[in-house]
C-alpha cells in the first residue's frame, strides 16, 4: 500500500516522514528541499503477532507494511508548473491514498509559504491544484469519449459520469464529495483522478496543544472540512513523533506514558489508513514465522491466498481458519480443533480481520 504525504512547504511533512520511517529525509526551513519523493517502508504495528510468535515459538515475526512517499511541497500554481508542480502532481497519481499534512501550530521561527497560519486556506490551495490538474485530464477524456460514442453507444454511461464529475470539479469541490453507486465508483477509480483518491488530513499541532488533549481552533476547522469530503483526521505533533522515533521500544512506551498518550502518531495514522481504505489483516503462523497480510475487506479466501503466492490461489482447495481471539482463548491449535473452533472454508468465504489461516492447495 502506497500513501503519498503532501502539503504546502514547511507544514511538517518531511519532519513527520522522518519520524515515522526513520529514513532521514532532508528537512529544512525552505521550500522544495524535497524534489524526488523520498520513500519509507513502515511496519504496521500489530500486537497480535507478538502473541502468536510466543504461542508458536516462531523464529521470525513479519508484520505487513505501508510505503510512505514524501512528495515535495505544492504551491499555488502547481497545476501550471509552478514550483515543479506538474512533476509533483504526477507523483501523487501513483499512490493509493493521500496524507495531507496541515499546519495547525504557530511558530515564528518556521516560515509559512503564504505568510499566515490558515489551515482551510492551505487545504484549499492544495485541493484547487489537484482539481485543476483533474479538470485538464477530464477535458481530454470527455473529448475522447464523445468521439467514441458515435461508434459505441455503451459509452454513454461513462460520458454521463465524466460530465457529472467535471461539473463538481468546476464548482471547486473534489470528486470524492460525490455519492456514487458501486458501479460508478469502480468506473470513477479507473479515471485515476487526484481528487477521487481517499484522503487523510494530518493536523500538525504544537506539543502543548497535543498534551492538552483538546482540539485547537485550527484543528476544529480541519475536522469540519474533512466531514464534507468523507475524509479522516489524525492529530499529531511531528516534533514529538521525531523524538519517539529515536527511542527503543521500552523507552518509547515509557515516554508515551509520561506524556499521557495511548499510542504514537504513526499508530493513529496507520489505523486511519486502514479504516479509510477498508483494509484488514489476516495472519499466518507456524514455527518458522508469524506474518500479517493486508487485504481489502470482503476479499475471498482464494484471492487472500494469492497475496502469499499466486500458486496457492491457483491451486486453492480450502482454508483452515480460526479467529485470533478463539485461538488465544484455548491456547493451542490442537485444543482449538478438539473444541471445533477450526473451520474449513471454501472459495466463497470472505476473510475476516484477525483470521489465522492455513491454506490447503494443490498445483
């Protein structure tokens, strides 16, 4: 899963990226210190793996992962090439979802590219550039579809949807604000529009505001806007995340406890990503390794098996499945089988979050 971190220059994007990936991306108090996107692979925290590793005495623990792309700061006029904007917008098209970092803190030592702290204005600046880029793409797509309609009347539905999306964009709203049917949603995703990608707003606040546990006025404004776009909001302090990133696991837990925090910003961001993209994890376990695998909710057993290897999907016979909670409750797979908790699921079974699965296959 690839997520693109975007935002205006100097809002804390690269600081956040450094913290959650420990990748050491360049971070400086001036625009465009990031040109090519930095890429960091982040392990998804999942305490269930640690429990299973102890249960199976596994040699290795392999969490699932998310790729974060630190995309350079966009500025007003990016869709027309300002500040290398066209190149940066192209990077965004490659990701599954957008993580939009918004500055919600005041610090006279950190310049703001537009001279004032105004989160909604910042959001509008970025969104308008994405809208302009999408409008340019839609214009070409609509023209091509209209020409094709003369020979293929089945394209009328596609043309209607394109024109509907175009109208929403021209009104200054993102395509994700539309209410679409499942069929329209599938078609809209095929257009690969920037403004139809799922989005998470990361409100970057000061240490004091984070510690207060209450939203400041800037964060409240971001939440109100996000509600209009069916978007997620995560509140973090990038500076604190950077400090957390330098600690080992034991010190990290103690540090979070001292701050009165239940989890780090990375954990909150990962949970928001999973919720936004409707993702779940199933688990495999044995003496050699325990591993988490990410799939979309509703994925059937053979396709889930294909995440491990295409041969397993091709030769799928059945899935020996038990819910993680049931396995932990009885303590061993042998006891689980004695109690009838292990199910034999076929090709139509939709894998659930936390399923511990052994796939049977024959190639």
